[in-house]
RNA sequence: GCGCCCGUAGCUCAGUUGGAUAGAGUACCAGCUUCCGAAGCUGGGUGUCGGGGGUUCGAAUCCCUCCGGGCGCGCCA
C-alpha cells in the first residue's frame, strides 16, 4: 500500500522534472509516513519541503505543483496541502478493501517481502559458555536473536542461526575443578574448595551424574562419564556436554533451539586457525612485542589502547580466537553477520573489528554488525530479585518459563527496545488479566476464532468471496480503523527488519488487538444481513491473520481459545 | 578519570531515523453485558521530553556542556 503511494509520488516528481519545475538533478530523500492524526489523512510526505531548496521554490507552491502532477489513482480519495508544505494523502475505501483481499489471499505470507535480497546472513546469539544454567539475561538475548532471525527471514534474507561457545578456557577449567570438588564431597565453605569455583547447586547434579556414569548428549555428541573423580579431563568433557544439554533443554522450552550451527572455540585451536590468524596479523605488520608479550596495534583502528594478543606465557588472550572465529564467518560466505550480545561485552566490539581490519582481507568496516541488549531487573512482589551467576541461586530462564510461561516470557523480553534497561515484573507477566498485554493480544486472536466456532454451531456458512466483494458495506469508524491498522503490518515488519528492532512488532500487535477488541464490542458480526455478515467476518479474519503472522514473528503462540 | 548505552505522565514504556497539538498501558474515578467469550468496551487529566546552550523553516530526535543511572575499562572470558 505504502509502496504504491510512494510510486505515485515518484511519478509526479518525474513529471515535474520533465516539465522543468524541478531541476533534473533534484533528488532529495523524502519521507512518506503514517500520520499521527486522522485529520492529516492516512499518509503524509515532506517531499515538497525537502525539495524546495533545490527547486528554488517555496514549499507550498512546490506542493501544489506536485499534487497537480500526481497520476490518477483509485488509491486516493483526497490530497491536501497543509502546514509549511506537508502533502496529506487520504486513501480511498477501495484501497483498504484491496488490502483486506490481499491479506486473505496471502494468508501466512502476508507481510513477508524480499527486501533482504536473499543476502546470506548469520545471526549469532545466546553463545553462553557451558558453565551453568541460562539466566534471564541470556533469555533476553535468546528472544531478541531469535526474533531478529525470524524477521529477517520473513523479509527475504537467507538466515543462519549460530551458537558459539567456549569449551576449553580458564572458565571451563574452573568448572571442571568445581565438579571434581563436588565429586570428592568438598563443600563450598571447605578450604579445599577451588578459588574461582562455581558454587551453584547445579554443580552437584553434574557431579552426581558423572559419578553414576551417565551419558551426556549435546551438539550431536555423546559423552560417557568415566566416574573416575581423579580424571579431570574426563570431568571437563562430561561437564561441558552435560551443561550444554541443560541449556538446550532450556532453549527448547523457550522455542529457540535448535540452532543451525554450534561453533566450539576449541576447534579454532585444533584447526590451527588461532595460530594462523596470529601469524597473519604479524605478517601484516600491525603487531609489536613488549614486556614479553605480543600486542596488536588496535589504536590504529580507533581503540583507546593497544591490546595484548599473546601473553608472555605464550597463550593467547580471548580476543585472538574471537578474531579467528570471525574470519571463519567471513570465509563461510556470510555477507552480513549480526552478533547479539549482552551490553557488558561491548568492549570486545572494537577489538574484534580492529583485528579483522588489520588482516587486510577486504572485510568492510561495518562488518559484523552488533545488537546489544541491556540488563534485565527482575521484580517480584514489588522487590528486586537479585541475580548473581557465580554465586548460584539466581533466577534461571527455566524458572521464569516454568513460572510465567513461554509466551509471556518471550513477549515481555521482546516488547522493549533491546538497548534500554528493563524491569521484568513477574507478577504482571503471570497475571491472566487485562493488565497483561500478551493475553490481550492472544485473546483478540482467540475471539475471532470464537466467532467462527459460533457460526459453525449455528450452522451458518461464511461466504468468503461474497464478503470480500461486499467490503464496501463496512463504513463505520471502527471498521476503517481496523483496516488501517491491518494495512500497517507490512510496514512494521519492514521497519523491524531494517532497524533490527523486533520490539516494534510487539507494540504494533497491541494496537492491532485494541482495534479489534473495540470493533468487536461495538458491532455484532453475526447479523441477519448476509452481505454485511460476510464482509465483517472477512475483516475479522484478516485481522486474525495479521495477529497470527505477527505473533509468529515473535515466537508467541496464537491460541484458538484461551 | 575514559568509552558505550540510557534519562519522556505517579509507575512501566513507545515515539516510524528532523516534522504538524509529544503518545500508549497501568494506576485512579465513573459507566457499559436480555447480544458472537467482560481475559473486553466507553468516558474523565497527566508533562520544564533530566538542566542549559547550539545547528534550521522545524529538535524528544543531531552537536556541545553539565547533572543523574547502568555497563565496560586485565598479559580474565
């Protein structure tokens, strides 16, 4: 709908250029947007204001010329010039009727597009190290990444979802030692307890399973526990697989797993990619030695100080494998990479990018892209629930899903812009009342389903074709508002994709649900007049379709009854 | 101290990349069901857009500065 209108404006501008009203080289980016109030029509553009300067004309005069040059179209009912030179477009009812027809024709495809150009895109997210259960912060990252993947796929990108984890470093050593200590019956307050050990109770579960000789399954591999508490290496392998499996169970319960690929940091070493990356950085002359360590001159790329890449003991700092890892992404052919991380990792962004630039491989400066999410504060009974991963005893993602449900957890975590801190109110999320937006939206969907069930019970047939042919019977404000709301859906999906902001869909759905509830309350759908009845149901079903498609992009269910 | 993010109604948050009179939800008050599900609907008021400068036809949005909050600042990951 918006695209058709934009095309009309472009045609008018072409006409003005040919007529000499506009210089041939006058190309200004203009905005075509939904209006805030109905008085200003459905859409408005600032084209005349944006082009006034190059045209050496005043905005209102140019607006008049532009309006006069608009091609005839059944889309438009009225065009007005307002304020300093806005052009307001009032769409015809027929334009909205056409949109409703398209919704029903497209079904689950409605709102999908090809603007992504089939670009090979990777989204890396969650990427939690297997040292414990996932917490709510991982949950936020999981939904944001998952919804981004869904939205980008729906807008024509070729999306791969990847989970990267460290299965070999110092943290994993601590994990293995912690499990070993538990195997030996050492408690956290025992002086023999490892210094940076993981104190959470889940470590006991791992130890118990290891001693029992269980098999842990993760990422396509089975790891058999030897049961030998003295074999730290065996404990390490088992603990990693065990905790990865636990995370997978959590992610499955959250509707996020499985990922397309799981990438292990250890493979970067065994495949020699870390060494190779180091030697190439040296060969390109961006390194220097000092104090027995090898440094990368990241200050050449905007960092505030240079960074050690190989420590004086010969081992590498974490960021070198990170660079090597991103080289694999580049070599795997991803034209676009989006990394979703917690904002506490933002300091790594510049280092990784500096490392990639220093390799002189022709990687664009803006590659990879990052989406960061801020902290989540959890509230229960008006009090903050403190998180603390290393101490154990924190609110896990699993606890949250078990308590408030998958749908509400996902919706709450995706409804806010990811770069602002948010408060997760457990009491609100689990309340089954009109306070809770996720129920409000799902109820709108269920209500339409309920109407269709009611038709069935009364033995009434809905003639879809007749309904679509009789949409002009729907002239009320409620109906116009609902049609307008439905027609925004493709624009919202596109904006979410372009800005990497899936929360836009969450707010949109609430507004769409509002339009439907309002309509439902003001009008009876199942009426005697067959034409009106068929048309109203066609509109309701179109609304249901937009609700269902939007909920699907959020990974939230669209129930037929509550 | 330096870097990144944030500051919008009592509270939780939007604000379509610089547009028109800054919006929702919630809370509070008053109403609405012989009718397809009341998990709903209809009214009622709320702002120094943290403060101050600047850029321009026009700023919550961009720049500078100050205040306040979060995160990061290791030869940890």
